[in-house]
C-alpha cells in the first residue's frame, strides 16, 4: 500500500511587520534613552564627587580645631554695628558660641552664658555669641526680648561653621588669654561645665 503524501500548512504569523519608518523611530528612541541614561550616570558620579570633596574639606578644617592650638581668626559684624576680630581679644578668656534662634538647645543654654558673662566680665572674660545665617532684625528682636547683654555677632553666610568644622548647633569653643583652644563642646553647655572650663583660665 502506498502511503498518501500530505502537505504541511503553517498558519500565517499574526501581527503586522514593522515598516522602515517604525524601525527608524525605534532606533532613534533607543539612542535617546541611552543618552539619557549616560547623562544620569555622569550626573550621579559628579554629585558623589562633590559630596566626597565637601566631606574631605570639613574633615580638614576639623583638624585645625584642636585643644592647645590657636583658634582660627575671624572678623564679623556685631549686632551693635561694629566689627569684631577674634585676634584683637587676646589677653582675655574668650568663649565663642555658634547658635541660632530656631535651635532649642541654643536657647536653653543662653541664660547661663549671659549670667556667666556678666559675673566674670571684669576678670577678663568675654563671650562672642555668633548667630548662624539669620538676618539682623530677627536676631536683634530675639536678643532684646530675652534681655541678654553678651556681644552678638552675625555670620550671615555660615562661614564660621566651615572654618571651625562645626556640623550642628550649638557649638562652644573656649580660648585662653593667648588665643589657644582649651575647651570644645558640641551641644548645650551646663553651668557646671562652664565653671570648670573657664574659671581656671581666669586665674
């Protein structure tokens, strides 16, 4: 018996073939997507590089602020209108405090500092309360309402935070009569800590 030969029929493929115009459009879309991804990757690398450089700069500045070393000099306008330079205060024990009106720990320690300043001013002690990045009117209103008498400086650009390697407020630096750093404190300082750090330097 002979076997009958049958032909195999394949069903037609579904869908329409892409036209040359569609292929060209997808080609350009893929190129555009690749360019966008590359730009995003380059941007991320640059951002990471800037972050690293900024952290290295802060770390380098922090290395300058060491106990027993001279404090970096600075000049800033005072709330009273004059300009005060740190190095001009050599011969006095100086407390440099970085603060802001929006900072609760800053405001909590200020009455203690103001009382200490008034009590020991005659013995050669002064306080430089350096406000960070607030306008003079805001700072003046706050000081007037609080009744504080210590000298207040205005650092509208926050440059002292960079110079002294400060990352948070409040921050306190106590200098002896020769301008050397004798005490560094991050966070609010208590009356007992203030007495322990400053009183020996006044003798």
